[in-house]
């Protein structure tokens, strides 16, 4: 059974699923803003101020994000743009523009999950008609746009001076490039396998 499961689980499909979830949730993240609230639980206490008798005078409690996705992207992005003297309207316009592209990317990778390669003859006809999925234009564009978004994020991280985000986006850019390389290798391997199967079938028919 484990062997059957292993053969049915296509690694490239798992990567497409990851990219679908990654882009869809990151896009929706921009539309659902959480807020920080004071956590009054004992474990959330940061430190306390006591008097000379050891009596607690003040307690400093931690903050926890509340709501979907937690982070308030509106406030965060406006703060970034203010550092460069840019208005809030530019910040929100950029934020929601990127969010829409991210959601579309997620849907693109989601649609790829259900794409099944066509038989050889049907593929030739589809290529002549320049169909987006048959020519795998959607596949390549999804990866390339993903990389372009990370490049734009990296550029803004440098301008805003956010080294933590720069490290994260740089890592995601490398992972996307590696996934694209795996996609190319996967397609080349499948093409060779199809040729070998076709030759084997011709030999079988001839005998």
C-alpha cells in the first residue's frame, strides 16, 4: 500500500499545492487585518515593577494579535511608506494591488493542479492553437510572476530598511527558482518517458 501511495503522490503536484496555499493566503492576508490586544494572562506578563517591600506596583503585559491572520497589514504598510515620505493612499494602493496579483497567482497554481497532459495527437493540435495550458504558458508565467513579486518585495525591503523581511523574501525567491528548475526537469523527464513508451508500443505492434 505504501508503494502505491508513493507512486500516486507526484512531488511536483505537492509543490503546486504549496504555492497555491502560499499565494492565496498571502493575498487574503492583506484584506483581513487583525489588531494587537493586551493579553492579561499570567504567562503573558513581561515584567513587573515592585517597591522596596517586594509588593508588585505595576505589571507589564504582552500583546497578542487578534483576528484573521493577526497582522494589520494596512498600518504596517502605511508605516513603511511614511519612512520614505509617501502618502497612505500610495501604500494602500500598492498593498491591495499586490494582494490581487497574489490571489490570482494562487488561483493559477490551483488550476494547474487539475491540468492533465493531453495525448500526443491532441497535444500537437493544442500547440498549434496556442492553448495556454497545453503550451504550459500558465505554468511558466505563474513561476515568473512569483519571482517578479519577490524581486519587488526585496527592493522595497531594502528601501524600507527591513532586514528581516529581506531575508525572508530572499529565501522565498530562491525556493521559487528551485521549484521552477524542478518543474523544468520534471517536464523533460516526462517527455523522455513518453518517447520511450511510444517506441515500446511501436516495437510491440510490429512484433
